[in-house]
């Protein structure tokens, strides 16, 4: 299965369609159940006579597989948040409730990260893959900090500030509202930053290098510390 974000320690990952999912093996482990029993529960939930629609089952319980210690292919499922919640409804007790809460929190974190990556991909497509490459466990700020830095250098403010100032809906790309000159500068800086991400991992040093580049190429003033 193609992944946008690799699986974390809780078995949660983002698939190629920007959807957070959890591996059924990790759910079994967290709730102290045998994986075969989790598979049985999922199959009962998704069978035609259960009453669950075929569309819901297909969208929220993806059949998958893994190789066991004997290198044999074994079945598992990749569940969405809705699929997980439906499955976890049958888990009772105080301990089970704690794990339900923990997994919902982890889903929230993953979905926040997905939204940040999707936004970054719209504004700075070249940056996304490289940010994921240099961080084993990328966080939303790894993407937002980089985008904010480039936007401040070119338009003097973050995308969020620009949207608020121009009444643009949250999550909407600011590109259509920029001048051609601003877009060209952002695209140029993005390409420079892609190289710097691998060679200069320190954020502050990268920012100083990009400021110097802007100053030399476009005669732009350095960013004041108040907006850095």
C-alpha cells in the first residue's frame, strides 16, 4: 500500500489518498487480544448480513497483508478512524476505554499532520518529499515552519496572515492572490531550500542562507527578528 506518511509506533499511517489508517495488528496488541480474533471481529462487521453497507466496509476496512517470522504472507486490515471506532465499540472495560482515548488522540495527531502536508504540497510541492526525507518522524511544524519562512521572505507574512488580511478561506491556496513576481520568487526559493534541507539541516542557518540569497539576487532587506 502506497503511504503518504510511514507507520508510527502505534501502527497509524497515512495512505496514498491522504487518509489516516491503523494496522489491525497494532490494535490487537494494544487491546491485549490475539490478532486472529481481531480479524474475526472485522470479518463479522463487514460481512453482508451484518447490516453494514458494502461501501462503508470497503472504504474503512482495507484488506492487507504482512510477512510473519517464517516469511509467510498473513492477512491484516488497515482501518480508518471510523473503522477503528466501529471495531472498538465492542471493547469494554476501563483499560479498553483508555486505549480507545489514546488511539483517537493519535488519529487526531496524524490527521493534523496530513492536513499540514497537503497544504504544503499545494504551496510548495518540491519541499514536501524532502522534509519527510530528513525527518524520521515529521511533525506539522516541520512543514509549517518552512512554508512560513519562504512566505515571509517573499510576501512579508505567513500564509495564515495573508489569508486573514485578504479574507481568504482557511486551507485555500494563496497562490491565485499573489503577483507573478511573487510566485516566481517563491518557486526559486523553494528550489534553493530543497537543496539546503539536505545539506543544512539547521533551520536557523537555512533561514540566514535564504535571507542572504534574497538580498543578493533581489536586493531584498533581511527579515527583522520580530518576524523571524
